[in-house]
């Protein structure tokens, strides 16, 4: 297996290319690859993925990306662990030479040693192999954070040094003609490298081109003066004097300067006459923006791939992308940058490939020939003769040509040069197949900061900075599309009485958004329409139906459902829409509309399709998504309660569901934002049953991943829909699952309120089983709020009752309550029974939790070695399955067990990991517990002041969320601290802790009583 990061990110196994996943997952893989065989911590990965503000789900997201990569490697390399989790990070174990960057670095290092040992020939061979590995800038297309950015910068500099060393060794072995093009290419991109200028002068001089060496010095001097305002350094000046024969005081040359072979001065009189007969430079490039915002790496890549005379044919670059993305602006910018390399002509033609009648070949050739200065009297009538003349004229010049707005590859086939000496920049809204072209470049929208910068160039930076938040909102509403940003910026620039916020408010309404993106007679709608109107009617209709979907990451089955067509038809149309950049492929088999394109498609649907058609399309989409989600969710929730709660009808489109194995937790993770948007849309469109069903189907997945905010948002939408439709049973379920999320986030009052509403509704319905389930959940509220005996009474009553309650529901709550009361042997029996039930059901969610609960009891019993084994097993299973529920508690118990074993540093690390996990998921009661345990560990290490700070923070948090047990433990921890410095304060804190422990009936009361007795 090989991993390539030079020129992009690529994973290959033999001749098979593996897909590294989503952009963020690619970033994780890039981090692991450039640090191969070293541990990359989760914290480093989070900093790289979200350098500004990590989301609350950052840790589980990182672990999810790593798990996906591990599965990819395992499927590719059977029986070998390529990616391993170690401590709080991951290690990619791979032969370093299988990663092109590391292979390059190793070759460069060996070449330097060989050169230093006096073996330039061997060094030259190594350097050539090393430099040839670079196919473009490092990690092109991968989102880079601070670490990878610095790594790319360092690698690029190492590449430049390698090129210089390669040029130097070629000069030393007597092949300066091979060094010259290398150095010219390097200096074209980096004109301020004095070392390269000096090497170029030396190579030219040794090659016999003294005039060229003098010209190279003048180029260096011009670059240094123009960009830095300085003269060349002493070494460069001294070398110039040595080759020109000038004395240090600037006197006359001591040796003549002869024209070198191959220069204009050295050619015959006839060639010189032909050169003098060429017309003056034909400059036909249109006026464009003075400063290109963004695209910096792309510009560098394209410039580096374009070198006059480097090959037997001309370079052809294809730039494609959606309307308004900035293709023409980029092409013209590149053409201007290339003008000094191709000085004889810069040509431009708009071939009107979209919307209007495309320019035919004969007319295009006539236009280009006239731009070259061919008079009308010499213009052939036939196309073939024009092609012949065009190629003849190109053969005498070094030319850059922009073929803009191309309809298809056939339109430009006769316009492409057949020999060297030119560079062609092709832009199109569709993907073109041109065999002679370089790899095509597809433009994406600007990054948010680039979009704001572009807006500043149109509006004025000073004006924009009066309200940067509004400016960022405007950029977001424009979808970071350059055309939209320029149009809306121009409107603002011509209205000095408007504030930035005035425009932002005008863009808030989705209905009015596109109408605001205009200036004079130019609009975004007009640009989009040029791509849309030529489509066939069936393609247009499917495009409009895609616009009805409120989310991203649509798969072909979803699009087929919304369009009410077969999967094959939908797939074919999607390919066409992607080729024409009306739809984006964001990942393998997943598609989206750019935000503005979605508004455009939705507007077309509102105008073209009836309300009934639109509703039918949404209903088909909802039905398919619901049944697909059920297939995925049933792999996580195996009790049968899911289908019972949903009361599902048969799927309308069984042909779109395919293999059940396609739907799993990864599918739910990808579709999570889509489902949330569909829940909201279903409620707004009066399809309320779908709203609450979709909320319910994702509950277990969100619960085990710690997405408690998602649960609350979705189920509140579902509750509103159920109440609007008088679906009482569904309303009771929504209340129940909202309570589950509030409980985990320590909003105990809200959890209890929703459970009481659940019970009230179920009693009206005569649903005694439902009432019993809600009472078990109330027992959980009682347990967490310190009412342990009441919690135990409820659980025991429900265990003895005739209600149909699962052991997977009753057993964990009972065991946790018994453990809190200090009845450890009973708790162990209950948790072992829970583990048995979970294993019989193959329910990994409950297996993880049962192992954690058993480990927690063992920790309380100070059976630390056994506790570590159980808790570590639970964590390993969580990593394998992605189950994050209860992870923070497990880490905290594991830390405590390590402290009991004297492994204090490991305990500290795990306490911090526990707090991070708790904060990310919003589980404040676990955060309070972790703070208290961290305080005890710090005290054990002799860091009493820090320990007291942790207990104070735990007390503040536990008091705020009304969690008496952690309040008592925080008071006890502070009492331990004060016992060394202030016995009065120690007594006061022990008394307060004892009052809480006695009221709860927990075993900690005995320790509090003993310590008070010692204080006297």
C-alpha cells in the first residue's frame, strides 16, 4: 500500500485507488501520514481540524474519522494493523518509503550526504528521483490547519533546496544544459532566491552563454530591487564581475562577451530577419480584477506545470466549475502571469458555450487569427485552411490563449496547438474530456475568510470593518460564490447611505435572496439560467426536485425518490448535472446543491411545479429516508421497541432500499444534518407523522453518540407535529425522549416535567406499559438527584410488576442505585445479569454499559486491577463500535482505578479526557464527578491548592445543577484540604457533607462521621 501527499492525497493498493473519505477525514489521514510511525494525539487532530472553535462533538468526530480509516485499511490489508490507537492518539504503522513525502525526504537526505562525500553523480540520480515525485503542491484539495500548513511550507522549501542541489550537481558533472531549465522554472515561481540566480548564472556561463548569464544577473537585480528595494548580495555581484570582466570600480570589461549558441544574437541573419518581421505583441486579454482573492495554491500549481519548451506539445489547462465560481477571472489572471513566458501574443475568445448560440469553429478561428494580426485579405474561406494558417502562425510564436466558456471538447478541437510554444487555458461549466490536457481543475467556492476579503475589495475595507459580523453573514448568504459577492458588493458600493447591516437584513429572507444578487443588468439568476435552460425536460424536473431537499449529502436513492424515477434514470441525470456543475459531488456517491443553486432550483419548482407535485416529491423523499433510517437504526436498537413506536407502513419504494447492510451508523452520521432538516420541513409542510417518526428513529444513534442537543431539537419538532395532528401516543414518546436528553445534560427539572407529561398522556390512553416505562425513567431522575431509596423502590416495583418491561431497561438503573447505596454485591449480580441480557441480544450499546457499570462497582470496592480490565474492555468496544454514551463516566472510573494503583500520571490524563468528553456532550453531572476525582488525584500527588480549586469548581457546578451527591463529595474534598490548614473550616465542610450523605443514605457518611470524630 502507498500513500501519496505530493500533488494531492491518494491511497493506493496495487492498482486500486482507495477513497479516503470526507474532507475532514482526509485531513486526519494526512496528519497520520506525514507523522507516520509516530503517535498523533486526539488533541493535535482537533487543533488541526478546528483551529478556531472545535465543536462539542470534536472528540467523537475524530474517533469516528479514525475508525473509518481503520476499517478502510483493514479491508485493504487483511491481517495487518495499519492504524492503531495508542494512548490518547493514533499511530499509522507503514514503511516510510511507502509514503511519497517521507521517501522524498529520505532520498534528499541521502543525496546531500553523497554530494558532501564527493559523489555528485550518485547524488544527481537520487535527487532526480526525489524531485520527480512532486506532481504538484502538497495536499492540494485537503483542508489544512496550522500543523499541516507548516508541514507543507517546510516540505516546499525542502523541495526548492533539492532542486537547487540537483541543478548544482548537474553543473558539477558537466551537464549545465540540464540545470538551466530547472533553475528557470524555480525562479519563475520564486524570483527572490539569490542562490538560484547565482547557480543559473554559473550554469549559463559554463554552457557558453555569457550574454545569458549577464541577462540572468539583470533579472535578479530587477526582481530584488522591484520587490525588496535592495541590490543583489556581494556573492552575486562578485560572480557577475567575474564573468563580465569588470573591475571592482566598474571599469571596462577585461574579456569579450560572445553570443551563445541558440540565442538571438548567435543565429544567422535570415533567422534574425524572420524574428524582426513578427508583428508587435498582440494583447487581447480582457480587463479583469486587479487582485485575485484566494486560489493561491492553485495558481502556483498551474504556473509550475507550465514551462515554455518543456516538452513536444503545448500545455492545455482545463478549468471547470459552476456558473459564477470565477473560472474566467482565474484564467485571465493566469494568462497575465504567463505573459512574460509567452511574450508574442495573449489571445482571448468567449465561445459562448452556455445559453447563447455557441461560436462555431470557423468564426472562432477567424477571430483568433485577426487577434494575431492576420489581415482580412489573407483570411482563408474554408475552415480547414483556417486551421492550417492558425497552426502555422502559432508555430512562429510563443502565445498564451484563453478559450473561455467552452460548450464541449469538439468545439475547441481545431483551436488547440499541435506543437510546443503555447499554453491554452480552457474554461467551461461542464467537465470536458480533452486527451491532450493536463488534469482538469474544478473550482470550488471561496473559503469564508477569502469571501469576506473579496467583499472588502469591492466595498472598501474601512467600510466593511464597521460591521464584520454582518459582512461574514453576507458572504455566507452569497454561498461564498465570487460572482454573487461582486454583484452584491457593487450594489452596496453604489449606495453609500446603506450600512453593512442594511444589506445583511435584505439577504435574510430566502425568498428575496436571489433578487438581491444583482448589479445593473447582471444577476446570479441569469448566470444559473444559462446552465439550466439547455437541459432536457426530464433533467430540469429532477434538478428542481433536488432543490426541494433542505439538506446536503443526498444519495442517488434519495434523488430518485424525490424525482419519482428509477435509480438508473436518477444516476444518469445526476452524472449530467454534476458534469455541468449544477450539482456538486461532495463525496463518493453523495451530492449537494450549492446554497444559491438550491435557492434557484427551489424558486423554479415554486414557479413550474404544482403544490401537489412538490408535496408528493417531499412525501416520497421522507418515506424513503425514514425506511432507510430504520434499517440503520435497527442495527443499534434491537429490542423491537423501534418499530412498535413507529407503527410503520410498508415502504413505497422498496427498489431504492437495496441491501440492508448498506445502512449503518456511518449512514446515520452522514445523514444526521439531512434528517434534522427533513424533520423540520415535514412539520412545516403538514406531514407531521414523518416529522415525529424521523425524530424517533434517530434517538438511539444520537443518544449513544452524545448528540443530546440534536435529540432535543428533533423531538421538539416531532412533539409540535404530533400535537398539531392530535397523535397522543406519538406526543408521549416525544416527551419521553426529550426527557432522556435533558437528563443527560443535568436539566433534571425539565426531564421530570416531560416524564410527568408522558405519564399523563399514557394514562389517558390506557397504556399501562408506557406508564411503567416512564416511571422507570423517573427512577433515573431520582437516582441522579439523590433520592436513592425512592429510585430503588420504583425499580424494584417495576421488576416485580406484570408489565412487559425489558431487562435492558430495568437492570442498569437498579444496579447503579444499589452501587450508590453501597450494596456492592447486589449491584454486581444485577450488572452481571444486565451483561448476560445484552450479550444474548447482541446489543453492543448495553454490553458497553454493563462492562462500565461492573468496572465502576469494582472501583468502589477498590478491586482496582479487575476494574481496569473491565473498564478498558468497555472503552475498546466503544472505539470499535462508535458508542460514545457513558464514555465520560467510564474514563473517570478508569482514572480512579489507576489512582488506586498508584499510576497517578495516567490517572490525571484520564480525568482530563473524562472532563473533555463530558463537556463536549454537555453532561454536567459527569463533569462534576470528574472534577471531584481529579481533585482527589491532585491531593494524592501533593498538589493540595490545585485539588481544592477542582473541588470548588465541582461544588459550584453540582450546586447549579442540583446534584447532591457530587456536592457532598466536593465538600468532603475541601474538608480534606482544610484539615491541614484550618480545622474549623474542615469541620464546617465535613458537617455539610455529612448532612447530604445521611439524607441520601450513601456509604460516604461513615467516612464523614469518622473524620468529624477525629476533629473532636
